[in-house]
C-alpha cells in the first residue's frame, strides 16, 4: 500500500514539474474555417465559425504536451465579416493577455480570408517580444484530411519555442512560418495558399520542430502606433485600377464623409492613368492622403515612378499589397497626415 502511495505521489509530483517547465500559451479563438462544419466530408461549402474553441482544442492530440493551454472565445465568425471594431477588440484582448507575466505566447485562430490583414494590423499595434501566432485552415473541421488540427499543433509549437521570441506577429500555415508584413493568401482553395511572394517564409515547422531563416524586415513591436484609447480608425478607401475607370465614380468617392486616405491599386509599378490626374489633385486639395500600391501581387512600387509622387504629393507603398497598405495608412493617420513621415513609415514597418 505504501509503495502504491509513493508511486502515485511521485507521478503526481512529476506531472506538476512537467507542467511547470512548459510555457503557457493563451489561445484566442475568432472563428473561421478552422471552426467550420459542412454537411458532408467532401463538401466545399460550409459554415465558418460553427465550433467553439473547446472543440478545436479537443481535435488536436498531444497539444497539451507542447504547452500549458489557456483559452477563450473572443468572437466566432467568418473572417470576411470581421470589422475594424473587431480588430480593436481583438488587439485590446491580446494586449491584456500578453501583459500577464504567466503567459509566454498567444495563438489566435482566424479565418484565412482576412488573416493577412489581421496579422499585419496586430503586428503594428501590439508592443511585445512575446510570440503572437495566427493560424487557420483551408478545410473545415468535418472535411476529409482537415488541415486545421496539424496547423494548430504547429502554431502552438512555434509559439512555445524560445526561437520565436522577438519576431513579431507571424502566420503559421501548412508547415510554413510567415512574417505579418509579407504574407498573403494566393489561392482560393489550396492548403498551400499562404505565401510571401517577395521574401519567402521566415521559417518552417515540421511536426513541432521549429527552424528559422534570417529575419528580413525590421520588427514592428516598437512601431509608434497606440490604439489603447482609440474607438475607431480613420476611413481609408482602396481604388482598384483597370482599363477605363469611370472618373465620375472617382469624383463621387471624394464626397465620402470623413474620408482621410486612399490606396490606389495601380497597374504595374503602381501606375495611374493620365486621365485621373485631376482626381489626384482634387483629393490632395481636400487633405486626403494617397498611397500608390500595385494590383500585380508581388514586387516593389518604386518611389516617384513617372514623377507621380513628387508631382502629386503621393506615397509609394513599397512592397505592401493594397489591403496591407490601407492598414499602415490608417494607423499612420492616427498621428500625422505628413506625407514625408508616412512615406518613412512605409519603408520602416
């Protein structure tokens, strides 16, 4: 009887010691395909944000061997329905959790449609060196060979790794680790959809083993963007260039109430047609800040291409795609409308 008691006691102590040596990873669930269900295992249509965080965690065997897992449901929706208010709510919750000394890292489950935007927004506004990992899936939980469980296992592995400290917000999908600035969704269906066309992944994770390449961009956790007392973000529109854009439509955009900025997804190197030059002049007269991005999908937008930036007081978007250029412009406009300063932000963050 004594031997049985001692054996149980030693096992109990070992379990406590093992748990104490593991990092604590806080899982914030927001919905998406990873929480989605379909009517059949082969269906390509499904309802995102159907399962709770408890269901998602239960689908990942061995996740509790990687870290002590804490969790909560922030919201549960299709990421196509995420709003700017949702971003502020999520960022404030991340800040609250990450400032807890007992928490070593945060993992956020998220839909893939707007994952890259949420990742970049959080990268710019969260001030920490603790790992923040965003993860999702391309197949719902009910699908044959659902990718969500392994993606989440890998995401927790990356979050729990000391190698991940000080690397900013990252996306973990399909064994790849991607920095928030460069990652983008490139395919509507493939599990390999997330790529960084300009730089490639910053690392890889295979069944929990984490390895990193050299970090290519300055970290953004010291970026000068503070949303702690912000209730709303400046209004910024995206205009997608194509042959024969209706200039009357452009003029109507300038009538939008409280419009503070515009990102133009230009052709090629962020080029803008000559017949839109009056639109640029009128927008700048109204104090609307304009960023040139590109609809191409990869590559840099060259500063002052065709003398556009110096002539019309525009900003070159560097290699940010239009949706991420919008995020950086919104945050920059919280503190300044100075074009030169905002241009520096685009080259820095």
